C-alpha cells in the first residue's frame, strides 16, 4: 500500500483560528470546481462488486459529490492540520490508495478535534471536528444512507432532512395549536449528542444496513476518540456534533422514539433533540412527559433535561427560537423574547464603538447578520418591532462614526462636507456631550441621515424583512 497515504496523519496539529460556529448546512461560495478528484469508476469497479453498499459509497460520482460538499462547507481543520482547500490536491495524488485502504478494512479514522462553543444561555456546546478526509468519507456514507433511511423516518421529524426545515416543523406545530391542542409538552434531551448509546445506535443502523464493512466503518467513526490538549480520549458514547454523519445518526437513534409516539397517537413535532408534543389538557401533558421520560431512559438510554423540559402554554414556551400568538382567531408566529435578546447582543458586538473597524467592514458584518436572521425568522409578525430595532441600530452606527472622527478639527471638516454651515459645524464639533447623546442629537441626525447611511451600504432589518415576505 502507498505509504504516502499517511502523510495527512503526520501534519502538525494546530488549535488556532477555528470559527466560532461550525455550520452543518451547505454555504454557496464561488471558486469551487466541479472537476473530478481523480477517482474513476473504472478503476474502482475493476477490483470490487458494485452491488454492495461500501462499493456504492466509494463510487467516483459519490466521492466527488462528497468532496465538493466538504469544500463548499469550508469549516475548520482537524487534528492533522489539513485545510479544506487542500483536500482535492491530496485526493488526486492519494485517492486510489485511500479507496484500497477503506476496502481492505484497514482505514482508521483520526480522533476529532474538540472545540468548545459558548451557548447564548451561558453553557458550552461541544463540537468534534473531524479531519477533512474523514469529513469527506462521512459525507460519502451519508449520501448513500440517506436513500435508505429517509423513506423510513416519521413525517413528524424535521431536523437535518431533505426538503424539511425548522420552518416546516413550526408550521406543523402551528396547525396542531390551531386545531385546539393548546398545551405543549416541551422536551429537551440532556447532552444528547454526547450521550448516544453506541450499542443502541448500531442496532438501529443494522435494520437498514446489511453490509458489515459499512457497519464496521461507522462504528470506527463513533469510537475514533477525541483529541483534547494533545491527549486522545476514548469515546464510549456519543456522536460528536461537527461531522456530516452526526445529524443522520441522531435521527436514526430517535426514530424509535418517533415510532413510539406515533403508536400512542400523539401529535408531536421533533427537530433533532427538541421535541414538542401537543395535547388539550395540562393533566394529559404531565402524564405524557412522565411516561415518555421513562421510555427514553429504559429503551434508548437517553436522559430528559428536567430543567429545560416542561408542560405549559405554547404561547409562552420557546420552540426553535419562535413562539405563537392568536390574532383574529388564527394562530400566528412571533419571535420569542429570548431570541430578541440574543439578536441585540450580536448587534452590539458588531456596532461596538470601542472596537476599531472601518465603516464598510462594519456594514458587511451587520448585513450578513441581518440577512441570516431575517431569513430564519421571516415567518414571524414583527414589522413594528423592526422599526424600533432599526432606529436603535442607526443610532449605534452614528455613535461609531462620531467616535471615529475623534478630534474637533476632524468633526468640523466632516460636518462641513455633509452640508452644515461653517458656524453650525464648528458649534457641533465642540460639543461636550457623550458619544451616545450625540448619536441621537440633531448634530448627527441632520448630517448623517438615513439616506446617506443607505448610500454607504447600510440596509435595514425592516426593508430586508419586507423583501423576504413579498418574495
């Protein structure tokens, strides 16, 4: 076997410069070639039986698709230090040897790199970042397993599935509430991805996957371990978030729970490890919460988070960042108060006048935040709320500009350029008011107008919201 295959395992490990959030969804970027990674079907088929699942996974078309997906997703490096843009060159040189090693059963995934991401509520989300090579192999496995598992999943499951999303989960919830199920059993699993029982999970996978080599490879990924401060830690349980396989395996694990709820006739919606069961009375809700908690513990070895789980009104509880309200007899969406608070925290970071940043860069970050947030919360009614939010944001932007001008001479020069008379510009430039007071005073509202901000790249939340709602 080609010894050069192991070169990616000997690269120096780097734990710096990883992003704050690791996305699982594909991001559309430019410059990603659709060319082959150097793996031909003819080369593979000469040695293998293509009717078996592992061979299907290793087909050139599937591997090339998986490779392009990993490159598009970008993401941080694993413990070997290899970056996503180094994947295609590596595969062109070592792809054939990699395939042979997987087919022989000798391929051993590297441990994942542990990254801690702060949660908005103060906790920590643990991510396990595989190497880009392992991400590609996992993606190739997922592409084929999706075809087998997708038809078997419940219609009430919406997380990480084709043609389903948080929006489809919310719409189903709204229908249940509209039909009179005004009590919700709001369930949250405690450290779900870190506590998945491997034996239970593999038993569920075996129901659809008969190729023992694929089962062995999946099991290797589950037990590949975690690298923490240079020390490998065994992973006896869990499927660390961060790899392409984790979302699919999480749905496979909880499919038995979905089937149990369907058998009992419950009206429920599940998105990953968040599950809402809709009933008509508080008494029924408490009884169901107790019984399903027992089922999850006994049958799936999973624990319900008692602090976050509760029985209550869907008009007060938060589900996927949203909540509900009634207007003219119809149940409608609104943004939950906690989601508003989290948004304001993010805006404050971008518009912090104590952080040096040029105007274009600040607008770019603000617009990226705005587009992503509005696209997610577009189902909610929030026109009036966004007007106040935009006014607050513009005030913060003006405060950033005023502080950037700093000296009286600079303020005088820029105020004159913006159309103020020399006398008025000199008077305003010498103000002793604080940055925050000046940002809402005639000094800036008459000079740095909303129209001038728009011409410089500012986009309002309200305009983006109306654009999305009309599309």
